[in-house]
C-alpha cells in the first residue's frame, strides 16, 4: 500500500476519500488510486531528499503544464508536492489515460505512423527553455547517464562520434521535446495513440531529437522498414519533410549504450520478451551504419 500520508494528500487534492491504491510497477510507484467519488488518478512518489528526484519530478510537472496549454495527448496534472511538505514524499497526482503501453511484436503501419504523428505534435510547440524544461542536445540528456562509456573502443561508435564532431549542429526551431520517446512511453487503444507518458526527461530542443529517438527505437525493436514508417507519419502530420534525418538518427544511436544488455529489462516489461541483446544491438548498429552512410561529409 502507498504511504498513508501521500494517500491523504491525494484525497485532499481530489476532494474524496481513497478507496484503493494499486502499485503499477512491481507493486509500487506509480500507484493507480481510486476514490470514493469514482474518480481515479495516477500517484507518482519519490524520495524528496534526493536532488535528482526533485529535478525529474519538476520536469514532469513542467511538461504536463505545457502539454495542457497546447492540448497535447497526455495526462493532466491534478496536484504536485515536489519537496514532500504535505505528501511526505515528492509526489505528482495526474489523471488516468485509457490504453496500454505494451509493445506488439509486429506493430501495424498505422500504429508506427501514429507514433511519428505524436512526435510531430510536440514539434509544433515552439518553446524556449524554462524552469524544469532545459535545453536538450539528445534524448535522456542528463548527468544520470553516461552513454560515452566504451564508445572509443567500439569502431562504429568512434566513427559516429568523430563524424558528428566534424559537423555543425543543424539549425532549427526550439520545440517541446519529450526526451525519452519510445514505444513503451505511448498508450494505445488499438492503433490509436491515447497519450504519451513518463515526461521526466522532457525539455526543449531540435525536433529531430524525438523523431530520431523514435526511429532508432523502431529500428532496434523491429527493423528499418518500421523506422521509415515513423518518419512517414511524422512528415504527414507535420505537413513538411523532416530535416537532417541522418544527423538525428546518429545522435539517437549515440544516445544508447554500446552494450544494450541492461536496456532489455524495460523492453521485456513491455511485452517484447522475444528480443535478445545481440539482435537488438545488431539492429541498432545497422541503423547507425545506414545513418552514417547518408550523413554529409564535413
């Protein structure tokens, strides 16, 4: 059961008593909370004493506020307590979205195009950095992860790093960026995307950050055809060709660790238990090689 103090805080925010709370991730946070007035909400809890937790929660709150301002498909913020003063822990309470995040083994073309369209909707929101939403250079752009480990020892990754270092960062609008946009962070009813979730790495940056990350994810979990369907959906929704696709594909691939063994757990949790580290790595490397072959020379 979630902490009693946090549930009391949630009850005050909704104006109704809590009748049930169910852990949604290994029996813990986030919690699906049901109230006596028949409303439901998602309650995320974290250690308010940890600076990185407060930062991630502040980013989630800021992202949900921007999403609401622009009518983007995601949860709506009900209440937040970033320092745990009232809830006893860092806490975010948000509305429940319909749908499931399970990743199918063979996603339909309609689903993949819908993913691209979801990224294009974010890219339509031009935004400057603000508290909680920093300027991002790539997905999961944070000090919590060091994707450079082992990079210089890997011939393909070293080549990619050198090629990028010799090119200017493409110019473009500064837009709203999810920062961790992959198939497991989208909810679905059939082939309809009902919302994007997990905004804790959001910020602002080039539209290619989210598009490249989605394309890399589709390539790793399925293959190059699926990555092109994501691009097709983005361009249809945006009404224009995506720019510098090869550059942002390389950035996306370099935003994954050289060895993908530890990344399999969340992929398996979303239903893709068929995938093994070597197959995912081979697909990622093929995606990176293809992007490098399309990248202009310095």
